C-alpha cells in the first residue's frame, strides 16, 4: 500500500511554470500579510515581551520564509518567461511587473522588520 502511494506521487504531473508562479506569488502574499503579526509582536507591551519577539527574531523568521518563497517564484518566473525569448513591450511589461511583485515583499519585510527593531 505504501509503495502504491509513493508510485502515485512519482506519477503525478508536475505543475507548469505558470501554475508554480501563481502558487508562489499567492503564498508570498499571504506570508507578507502574516508578517504584520510579527511586527505587532515586536512592539513594546506593558507586561514586556520575550527577547524572541522584542528583538524582532520572529519577524526575521517571516522575512526568511518570504525570501525562500520569492526564490521559488523567481525560478518559476524564469521558467515561464525565459527572458531571452521575450519579444514586444507587452511581454516585457507583464514580466517586469511580476518581478516587482516577487522581489518587493522580501525587501519591504526586511526594511519594516529592521525599522521595527530599532524603535
């Protein structure tokens, strides 16, 4: 029975680069939204916070997760668009817009977490 399960996993179709890119961007966006909680936990509290939260380590874990997802999205983007084959302004605009959506969240999360830690 276990062997049949493993064979079904191997036989499963691999998602296309477009499907992988869509999934990675969705996950990245959800992680960035959850990052807001990490920032909130780093704020001072009347009862105090543990060093893990107060020093922003929880936030850095989210930054790491968002960055890992962005790397996955970047690989999917590369497979889907193959920049060497982009022709026309329309394709470049779509591909460039996605790059901003891939790179932006980890950069913004790192800046926000760094600033939250300094306060």
